[in-house]
């Protein structure tokens, strides 16, 4: 093919005929003579054929959500052709690409905000070296997805959820946590995006699911992200004197687990978390020196959290008689 050997070692049949499958090597766009020769037959004695090579685009994945990175490969462009632009629905996303000597290039770009459905990836060629016999237009299917403000935290924290790739101006989107609705009536904008938030419900330590569900986009699946609940610990007071009673509140521990309360290095109490991994306990500060002390909580699955309590250097006034 041109000056490149694309097949060799072919054996002709008894009547001198043969057939072979060839793989076209990386070559620039253009018109090439396909010829053959053998040990007994010269290429000058064989009528060749003409093969026209055009341009072609391929992507590493045919579908996905806005915000993801895809890889685009081009071949069959002009040798060392420059000023090639990648477009998405006609909008240039990558400018000034140059092909190599064989007319090939590879680039990546981030899928921009766009509604669910079919979109077109193509090229603009300043030099127009492609001859039109290939295909520089390729489809990409956008499907809905969500991203989270953060992936781990305790119950009670607010979290923002960002939706991408839903229908243009799609209404009635709901956010669910472990299948339970948290927000309803969310609407996407013109490019299928939305932003909403809710408070992480009381729930035990470990992995939970956050989903976005809608009557329209639900036909292509319900986008889902994992969220990991971690324990939290609060005290009604963080400074005081020996003998002070403080309320200890824990959330995000293992449901129904035995929880141990440790003050400095001494075990002071054990209790049982409820079915959401939460508990409350009144705790009296034991005899201890002035300064900072550590109160720790640990369940039987090694979920743990700690907080500091400071013994004041000024003792409380004596009770009046």
C-alpha cells in the first residue's frame, strides 16, 4: 500500500489466485496505490488498485456523565497537519492540535455540562487535509450522574449534591439517602444540571447510598454515589471542674453496638448505641488534675472518636449554706 508492505508470505492457489486480509497501518489521508508482487510475478505486470484513506475519530468510551474525561484518537489526517480543533456539539473544546507524520493524534477533554441524550464530537480542520471519505463525526451519549460535596462525614452535617446530565429543564428530581427521600421537587437547568442539599440523617457507621431519582432520567438508571458515615462526639460543656456532669452525645457509631467511654486511659462507662448508631449519656467528670483531658468513645467495631475536656484552674465557689 503506497511504499508500505501490508501483507507477505501469501501462497497462491493452483490456478494462481489468492486472497488476503490486510490491516492498514497508520498513514496520512490520501490516495494510495495498492499493488502486489511475488517471486515469479512483478508488480509491473499486475494491474493495481487505488485505495483512498480518509479521516477517522474514535473515543475510548461511548457514553458517560458531564465532568468526566474522555480520550479521543484521530487517524487518517494530513501528515504533520496542524490547527485541528476538537468540537463538542459544534463548540471548540481543544484548539490547535497537530497530527504526527502518519496523520494521527490523541487528546483528552472533559465532557462539558450538557443534557442527557446524544451529542456529537467532531473536528474543525483549518487545512482540510481529510478527503471526506472517512468519518470525523462520532456520537457520545450523555447519561445522568451526581457528585457529592464530600464523601465522608458524620450524621447531621449538611451536604451539597450536584446533578449533571439530566434532561434539559427536567422537573421532579428527588434525592434519596439509603432509599429514603430527603429532597423532592428539584429541577434541572437548561443543560441538565442542578444543585441541592440536605442534612445527613442519623445512621450507623459505614457505607450508605445517595441517589438522584426522576421520572424521566430514571429510565436510563438512577445515579448513585457512596457516602461513608463516620462517628461524631459532642459534650454539653468542654470546660469545667471535677464533679461536673456533662451530657455526652455520640452519632455515627455501629447500630446496636456496645460503646466504651474512656477518660484519659481509664474506662469509665459502657453503653449501647441505638439502631441508628446514636446515644446520649450523662457523665460526671472524675477526680483529675487541672488542664486538658481526653474523653474517647470506642465501639466493638473499632469505630472511635475523641474530644478534649479542660479542668479549670479556678475551682468553683463553695455551696452556700
